[in-house]
């Protein structure tokens, strides 16, 4: 017997499903964020590149930097500070940066 694969999208048939008419507009993929903005991680199923792990779905954090086309988000996971690298289409803004 072969061992079953356990990839990043393992057991996500219902949670990562998206109907073709519900796909986002191109502006969601071109959105720019600034450092210090508060964002929430919501995976976009139509784009697999730069998708954070499904365990971080709905977690909010702050943008602390940019790495190529992706953003580095700092989150609080129980007692630990973690850094997540994600593309802009998987993020949703909560709070604007105050100047």
C-alpha cells in the first residue's frame, strides 16, 4: 500500500470551494498595503500561490514588511509571535494606518 499524501490543501474540499461566478475582480490581486496596517487572513481559493496555511484562516495581524510580491504578517498564536508570508489577495484590511 502507498501512503496517502498530506499536502497543504488536504481535507479542504468544502472550505476552499469557490463557484466560478464568485471569483474576485482583478483589483483584489493588485491591492497594495502599507506597513503597520491591521489585516485579517482570508484565503482566496482561486489563487493557490502565496496562500497561507488553512489553520491561520480568520487570524488578524499587522503587516511588518514586504518580500517580493508578498507581505510579511506578524500574528499572535497563543503565546508566540509568528510571521506569515502571504500574497495580497489572501488579505483583507481591518484598520488603516494612522499618520
